[in-house]
C-alpha cells in the first residue's frame, strides 16, 4: 500500500500497479480498495492502476466531512498531489456517486468515466421509483447499531444473486474483500448511509461532458437496472453495458468480461 498525506494531515492509502495512462478505481460503501485487487492485476499491463481506500475505509484516515462534495474534494486533492492527468475514473456504487461529483468539480483531470452499479439517487421518491425504499435503509441503520458484523456480512451477500457465484467463490470473497477482512470506521458507515439517503444527482448529469460507460447488472437489487438505464439516457456521452442475470458487483461475479469491457472503453 502507498500513502498520500493531505494538507490537513490525514492520509489516503492506495494500491498502485502497472504503467501507462492512469486508471483510478473507487470502491463502494463499507468495503475497501481490496475489492478491486483482481482488476488491478488484470489491468496493470495497460494502465497505471490506482485504487484508494475512501476516507474512513480500509487504511485511510476518517473524513472531516462525509458529504459528497467533501469526499470528492479529498480525492481530487489526492489526484492533484500525484500529478495525475487524463485520468480514466471508475466508480462503483457509492464510488459512482463520488465519481459523478468529481466529474463536475475536477473534470479537467478526467478523460473517461466508468460507472458500475451506480445511480443518481439511492432512495426511492415520489418521482424516483428506481431505488431502495426508506424502510430498507432504516433496517440497515438499525442493524449497524445492534449487530454490525452480521449486518455488513448480509449486505455483502445481497450483492449477488443465489446462483450468480458458487459457494467457493463466495467464501473466497468474504475472506479477501468483504468488510470483515478490512473493517471500515463506524462513523464512515453511519455517515455513508446518510449521504446515500440525501443525495440526488439527477440535475448534475448534463454537466458531465465526458465519454461514460454505464455498467449495470440486470438483477441488481441495490441499484436497479432502471437506474443504470436512466444514467445512460441522461448523461450526454454515455453507453450502457447491461449484463442480464448479474447483481450489484458484476466485476466480482464475471471479472473477465468486466475487465475486458473496461479496457476497451478506456483505450478507445
């Protein structure tokens, strides 16, 4: 792991491998950079792959402010400190929302955007049926307070359908990339859920004037297929990569096809 010191003394820890144009991968809520370990090794022959632990996750310092703009600013400062330009930026789930905000605030550094199982709004609303019900979020919040380890394990398992991956693969992922392997800070979990409940990025999509690949699993129960289609339809330069039968983490259940599609898009 590498470490970058922010101006306020906090640290961003990140994995790095390879040579070539920079490709930055942002993980989702409750996990860490370990979730992209297979992708890092598969893509290092084509890119300099950098995978940070989000603030409060993995080995990175907690955030001073867990609002979306503050998290995006931390990562923009990290990229600026490393001198990264022409960045291919991939965000998965919560990382996708951070990437969308970065595409507005730090777009001069970006050349491509990849959104995996992302959504402009996680919670359902009167004009947004393509998200989680508020009751589901409250159940998750209560679970974190009463039985955090079991709740995080259940949430990790919910990212895959019953037949999407085999038992051996599921056990491997639980041991190597789940929250049990790299526990996040409790505050990051609580504030992350608050962030997901509050943010609505639909009004910002037209400002993302970059080529975008939207990868979506057809059986995703966390960010439904319709949310991915909405992104693809409302981002000015977006293409949809739909994978029927897959859930919220298609790059873990079908790593070869995911990585190859990312590579082609980033090199196009």
